[in-house]
């Protein structure tokens, strides 16, 4: 630590926080830089936060902005090791979110006074100050803010239930490193969902098994960005490039496929690239350089990564459970263009794709159209319109019992 840093720490230690925030220049500068959440003027003003998982809080806010009379933004706190760097309308450091009392008070007033609706992500505290999501939800509700709950995956997916659903569940033998913590989090969030009586949204259709009264809010992908980064059709090389980019290898089933992928690479059937720690801005280029993208082989789902690969026109290979595929078809009328493979049959599936490419190309060619229809933000805007109580001709079919729930 430098001498200047030590001096600053010593000064701050002897000055009460409320005074330090106003008299110390560097604290005033930090406070101004942090700012508070400020929506554009509109009759309905939506805040989504504080997680922004896979950049979806930001993407859903853009979808909500399409709705007449609605202004939306997202808020998140970022850790120091945020390598993905997803865009956000408003963000502060995790330390500032947790520790700065003046900012917490100012942000709390901004949220309760400036927003008509809030979607709380992942059962996380939204307002800082050591409160829980339950406390924040109750406070905002008392202030007249309409609150909903938004779930992304591990925040509501019970490992104890999932291991009974999937043969390759990462929770099958109880050895997943974070299993007990994930069980406790999902159980607590399930209680919040049930006892609060608030509307719930889920980002992927598999989560309807854990939140049966929720609505599916499709993830949003900017298809043009991914298509522009992939100008060459997939499977034009004699030795296809296969990419696997697991954000959490243990949950994605990466260890289950490692030996098969090494063998196929050694035989020069494919060229295998496993990608880690790449920023969100670089991923279109990564997928654009691939022929085949492997998503996940443990959870039985599809989410943002699969949608990005589909938008790129790549051949997407993953394990998506029959129940999820049926739900997608029932809700959208479309067949999910993801080639099915489990860890047990991945080798034969990949060998088959390389040997006879036309069927795989037909599936890949449907990917951009599927994303354009289901994940462009239009369907998500309809679901959000229902939550916001601004039904339109396009959103009426998705209203369900939302008005009663609100």
C-alpha cells in the first residue's frame, strides 16, 4: 500500500462516514461517480437488478423500452473479478454497494421515488445496507412500488430435485463443491417466492419445474451482432472447429466430455478449443470462428450461450431434456434447433455430423430464425408488458393471471 493510500485510510478512520462523504475530495468524487439509478421520464418506470446475469438485466430493460409508455433500466453491483464485463445501465462496485451508507440511502430514495415497478433478480438484496431481499421487497411494496421476482437458474434450481431429473446432473453424487450452498440458496428463494405471493419470471423454460406459477421471460440476444461475426457458413472445413466455452465447468458437464473431445482432437476428426475467461464483447468472434458449439451436458437446459451460438448460425450440440424441448414447442410453436447429445453419445453424434453434414447444417441454418422469433426481445417485451400492466394487442395472450397476482 502506498503512503498516500495509508494516509487516506488513516484520515477516513477518524472521521465519521457522513462527514467524510462531504468533506474529503476523493470520497465526494467517488460518490458522484457511483450515482443513482435514474430512469427516463415515462408513465411506467421499471428497474431490474441487482445481478445482470449474462447481461440479461440490461437486455430485458432494452426489451421493455420497446413498450409504449415504459422506461426501463438495470442496476448491478460488480465484483473486482468481473471478467465478462456485461453492459449495464447503472453499476457500482460490490464494496461500494455493501459499505457506503450515504450511497445506500440515496439509492434507496431514488428507487422508491422514481420507479413504479421493480424486478428483483435471484433473491438478492437490491438496496444494500445488509438487508435481505425479503426486507427490500417489503419496503418497496409499502412505498407503493410493484415488485416481481426474477430467477436465472441456480438461484431457484434445487440440487436435491435436479439430481432426480437428470442422469448426468452435477448434483448426482453430492460431490459438487457448492452443492450445499446452492441447495440452501434455492430453498430460501423458493420460500420467498411462495410466501411473498409476488409474480415470478424465469429466464429459461426448465425453471418452470421449480417455479410452476412463473412466466417464462425469454433471454434476449442481439442476433445481428452474432451473425455479423460469423460470415462463413458452418462446416465448410474438412476438420471442423469445435468450441466449448463453459462459464462454470462443473455445472456445464465439462469434465464428462473432456476425454471424448481429446480423443477426437488427437484423431484430427475435429479441432477442439475450450475457452475460458473471455469477455462478453469477444464472444461473437469466438463463436464466429467455430463450426460446432458445445453448450452443456449436465443440466438439460438451453440458455444465453446456446442462443448466441444459434444466432451465429453454428451447429449447436447440447443435452436439452425432452420436457424442455416440449415446453419450447408448446409455447412458441417452434422446434429448438439444438442437436441432442449426452456425454454418453457425444462422440458418435460428432462423428456423425462430420461424416454427413447436411442434416446438421439444416439445423444450424434454422438457428438465426429461431433466435429472431423467440429471443429478439419481442416476446420478452410481451411478458414484461403483462407484469407492468400495460397490456397491448400483442401482449394480451401472455397476460394469464398477472393482474390478479399483482
